[in-house]
C-alpha cells in the first residue's frame, strides 16, 4: 500500500522507523513546521522530519490542513492509508476522506480514557494502574474514532512521564504495523468507544507544575513522577526556585511545605496529608543532584523549620 505518515515528536519518529522497515511504501511524510530551539533559537526540524530526510522521503510542512492547496497536494499523492501519530494539526473531514482506507492514529492511552494532548502524564498523575496504546480509525472528533487494536502495560510505582513515554514508544509501532497488515487483508473491524467512559487529558502547562503543599503526599508524589522530565515540578525555597525531580512518601506531619527532617535519604517536607521525602533536586544554574550531594554544598539552604512555597 501507499502510506502517508504524519507526526512530529520522537514518539512519532519511532513509529515511522517501524514503517520504513515494512512491506508498504511510505510515499510522503507530513510534520509540523520547523521551530526555533536552543539558546540561539535556531530553526530545528522535528524528529520525524530528520528521519524522513535521512531516508530520502518527501516532507510536507503545511501550517494547516484546512488550506485547499494543502489538501490538493495530499490528494495528488494518492495514498491508500494515512498513519497519524502525535502530528499536532487538526485533520478536517475532507483530509480524513482522501486516503482509500482513511486515516489511523496511534494514541498513547487506553481509549476512551485520556483522549487529548497529554495522556501519558495524566494517567500517572491520576494513579492509573495501567496504560497502553490504542490504534484507532480517525474521525472528526478528538480521539473519538473506532478502536482497531490495543496493547497494554502496567504503570509501576516508579514510572515517570519519561519512562512510560519510552515504553509506549516501543509498544506502539508493532501495534500499528499489525493493524496495517490486518487492514490490508480486510480482517480488522473497529470497536466503537463508550463516550460515557471518556476522560480528557489536558495539555501540560508550566504553571500547574508548582507544588501545592496543602495537597496529600500521594497526589504530589504522582505529580512529580508525571511531570518528569517536563514540565518538572517545582517550589520556592528562600526565594529560589527549587526543581523537584524525585520523591517518595515519608512519615511525618507539620505545616504544609515545612521542612521537618534533613537526612541522608533526602529532605522531608510536610504536606496537607502525610509527607514527602525529596531525593533529587536542582537549584537555579545547577545540575540535577541527589539531595545528599546538594546538601553538602548548600547546607545553609536546607534547614528544619524552613517552609517551601513561600
């Protein structure tokens, strides 16, 4: 079959790699326009574009697919199927109708739970026991299409947004390859989603990464894990921004945000319920460090009785 692939970040690039090694021809790749990145704000290609260019595949980067010229350009490719993974642009119905077999999407959740932009992080933040990848037939609604194939994985107590992302990036590509094979053979039937079970995974924002110490310790522990490596949970300590990279629940009580113990294991901070032991931290201009190493160099900052968040 003639495939068109649409995707942007590394998660999508892993899927494209799997398709490049398969029996179907990837005739074109669609990805977001190059974005400024780094200190110099130099325009950088997406991981998907870099991979496509390395394999000599034509790359298209329209600002929108609502433009009739962009739609005509896609139609001229005469694709049998469009594979969409974390593309970042809305596909209007006219685009969904162009490929002979429509468009399929690899979504990093067990639909209908966690439709939307940040399913990996929201699953950890909510305390879900498992996650996975759903390959679905796309329709005009946001992640509402018929489910074609699912793969699941447990969420472990030490999973972070990064570790779960990487695991799903390994699980998704084989699922897409299998779904394409069954679509080509005409043996794959979609299952309608139960909208009553749907939840929405809102896009991550930096302003929600500030730790609210009045919340229970288990909730904050999940937030820290979910928001690593981005946007990274943080708090204020003596007027400095303190990035909190790793924690575990601990015994203790006190005013929310108050440092109640300093030890080899970490910095114990009281929460609205229970306490957290902060084990890996980062101060402005410094490197991420285990608390013991940071304490040895900045002992004066971490004193029992000080209150984070002020």
